[in-house]
DNA sequence: GAACGCAATAGTGTCGACACTTTATTGACG
DNA sequence: CGTCAATAAAGTGTCGACACTATTGCGTTC
């Protein structure tokens, strides 16, 4: 009996805070969302080989949309593709994550600087308004909410930079580090997150690029230093989480299923 | 009678200076290279709708690898995908390009700074050696060579930053602005390009991050200012280039072969 | 004569099947 | 008993076909 994954459920559970010019018809898009969700939740484990047939059975579609989704996830860095061997879940290494955080810091600082140079008062008003609208009880939200709101905040800065490429880049990076950020948020309820956001807004109002960039660097650096610890939790989560779709290591062999 | 595009030829003509974790078996990879080449050379024109069947006939493969290639090109920004309408060639707009140049400047400056902070002498040695090996008769190379060597230079800086994500990002950006850069290179044989590379190397040797970043910013800025003019040439090229694969606007209607 | 709706055509999205490659299993040999 | 080769199984890469959607062209109506 094949376990079947409910694509609808996985869809609605998505964080959904990115802009993407691509929007496939149906199966493909859903497969993408579902598999990505499985990756984010570690239902599919790092370094595991992804079986296209098994995935297609689980999701109730043919291999074509599965492959389409996997290709997309590959170009976003979630999985890798080896010529005749198939797709593998990206491995869970600290270095790779630190590199990503560094890239994120670079993009965000540049975005902040450009925002300070270019944004009119109304733009900055949008930022202050956004932050004002989410600051109350910010830390009391469920982790997914906090994450979505935090990403929204930083994406708005990118947007106000006037360079849509920065938005795209940041959105792509966010998608790749979201899994570990969520774990961090679950672990630590650090109120400094709130205050640093407030300070960033203040710096934006004053158009103080240097100050804002320093705040962002520290803001992100703080996350990096917490990443080591979060990784331990992540690894724990990996090996205790249920295993609905991928056999990964312990494969069972039932002939006449 | 269907015109058939030689995939081998298009392959060998490629600049080929990127690292990419993805490497599909055969047809897919070739289709990717071929179509990308068509896009770079404006054989496929901006805003044109891409006909999968026609492409598959031209390249002599089925639609599956074509779609795979197009999906990949979509996630790299070469084409866009609209749900039930198919793929479209990215439009040729100035703004988008300037945004990309800006992003490139951001990535490269950050890479240079990190290189200055982290690279050991041997690393810097690689940079000086690389530049020394290509500086002689640099401007006398054919445009594609100049482009490849220039990209190699900047990618090496990214590599020496120690952050592989920066290499990936820069490679992706290069791929997207390559078409216009090639036109610029064909137009202008500016010797300042050479001297600014030399100066950048000198700054690297002195680990002078600020100086190097300023040089890079100017270096890239110079390209941006030339982009407007280059675009005119590009548009000219678009409407004079032969049209082997895509019907684009004037489609002929032959019923019985 | 122009706008609307309908039919025909073209084109994408998805499927199941097959060929070829990689991986696991079995059996022979040292 | 371990190593290696032959064989079987599993899995990916590609194909051609079909269903459904979008577009074009035509005829009708006002």
C-alpha cells in the first residue's frame, strides 16, 4: 500500500512570501510546493536520494511534473542533480549555511544603502507602517508567522531599494535558509530581534545608511552564531521526524506488495 | 521542410566559464546550451513566444528535454513562463540590465572585500598569475575570448573570497548580462579595461579593500553607462539577425508541407 | 459594417512506456 | 571466506500520445 501525501495540506501550510515569475499550471506547481515543504520539514532527509517513482506515487501524479519541480528546486539549491543517478537532498552542512547568511548580509546591506539613497518619504513611510503593524505581540506569533513577518520586513527594504533583482535574490536566499531559521526561531525567543528591527526603521527614517548597515550586519551575524546550535537541533529533528515519502536509509523490501 | 539546428556547433561556440552543480544526461544539457546560445545571439528575439514543438523539431529531440532546458533558463531569468501559454524570451529593457549591473557591482565589491580579509598570499598569487597570463594582447582577442577572460578574472576574485555562493551568484549574473557585454566589447576597444584590471590586482596585493571596491564600482559603472548605446546596437542586431528557429512575428502558414 | 459568439486549430501540461544506466544480488573462483 | 564477474533489479532519461486550454478564423446578428 502506497502512502499518499496530501498536496493540498502541504500547500496551505506554506509560508508563501515570495515573488516568482514562474507559475506552472497545476500538478507541477503543487509538486514543487509539496516537495519543498517536505524538504523544509526534514521529512526528506539531507543527502537522501530522491526516488522519482516513489515521489510520483506519493503525490499521485506522473514523473513529469515531479521532475519539473525537482529541476526547479535544483536551480534554487534545495537539491542537487547527478547525471544518471538522480536528485539528492542538499546536505546539512554548517559552512554552506554560513556562506548563505553572508550572502544575505551582503544583499541586505546593499539594499538598505540604496533605499537610503533613493527612497522618498512615502516609501520610508511604508516601512515604518509595516513594522508598526506587526510589532505588537511580534514574539507571541507562531514561528511560521514570525518568520513570514520577518522576511516581509527585509523584503520590503529590498523592494524600497528600487532594484527588483535584489528582491529576487533575497527571496531565493530566504527560501534556502528558511528551514534553519525556523528552528532558530523555535529555539530562541530573543527580544533583541524586535528592538533591532525598530532600530533599523529608525535608521531608515534618518536615512543613516552606515548605521542601518551595521545593524543589519549584527542582526544577521547574531543569527549566524546561533546557527551552530540550531544545527544540532536540526540534526535531532532529522532523525526523529516521521518518514512518509522517502525510504532514505532503511528501505523495506516487499515483493508482492 | 524543417530547419534543423546543429546542437554540437552551438555547444562548442559556448563561452563555458561557469560552475554549475547541475549536469543533465545529454539531450537536456545540449538543448539548454543550444537554446541559451540562440538567446545570446538574438536568434530568438525578445518577447517572442517560444514554441516547444518547433524547438524540439529544430533540435531533433522530444519536447521533454526542451521543457527541462526552458525551465532551467526560466529560473536563470533568460525566459519567463506563463501558465498555460508557454515560455517567452525575456524582454530587452534597459532598466532590467542596469539592475543586474548594480547587483553585479554589489557582489563583486563584497567578494573583493572578503578576499582582502581572508586570502593568503598564495591566493593573491593566483590572481596576479592569472592576470599576468592573459594581459598580453588582451584587447587583441576575439570578443568571446575577452569576455571569457574577463569573466574568469572576476570569478577568480569571487572564488578567493572563500564564499562559493558568491561564485554561483556572479556566474548566474554573468550569464544574464553576457549578451549585452559581448556587444559592448565588440563596439568599444577601451584600453582602460586593461589598466583597471591591473589596478585591481595591485589593490589586491596591498589588500586595499576600499581602493579595490572603488575600482570595481567604477569599472562596472563604466560598463553601465555604455549599456544605453550598446542597447541600440542590440536592437539593430535583433531585427537584422537571421531567424532559424522562431517564427516570432511573421509566421508562415503552409498546410500541406 | 462592427461586435459578438462559435468552431477549428495550434499549443501546452501530463501521462504511460521504453531504452539505457546504475545499483543490488547471486554465484563462481581463488 | 573474501573477491570478483555475471546477472537481475531498480531507476533515470527520453519519447510519442492524449487531454485540456488558449488562440485564431469564420459566420451570425444587430
